[in-house]
C-alpha cells in the first residue's frame, strides 16, 4: 500500500478553538502531532489548514469521502474540507 502526504483546508462552522479541541480529542492525534506527522494551524477564525504526512492512500480517500470516525466527530463543527495531495518537486 502506498503512502501519501495531504493538505486539508477546513472551513469551520463554529470557531477555531472548538475545532482544535475536537481534533486533538481523536485517539492518536497528539502523538502524530508530536512526531511531526501532522502539522496544523489557524488561517483565520473559521479556517484551519492541516498537513498530514505519510498516511495510507486508502485512509486519505476514506477521510476525503467523510466515511471515517473523525468525520463523524467533527460533522457539527465543520462546514467543508478540501483535500490536496502534496507532491515533492
């Protein structure tokens, strides 16, 4: 199975701080952040950017379709997510 790096622009319904608490509450997220596998930040009050490195391509596709546990967790706080593949030049 191949691994990919993705970027996600998250449009937030509530506010960044609420979304961040939800994101960090997902099992394993903090360790991925600590290991540098996930980087995220605030673009503005209602937009976050997430970089996710070295994830299984199948997991990225499932996340894009909104068919994973995290999508269910954030559904009331997230308006939309736009996914991009990151390629090395």
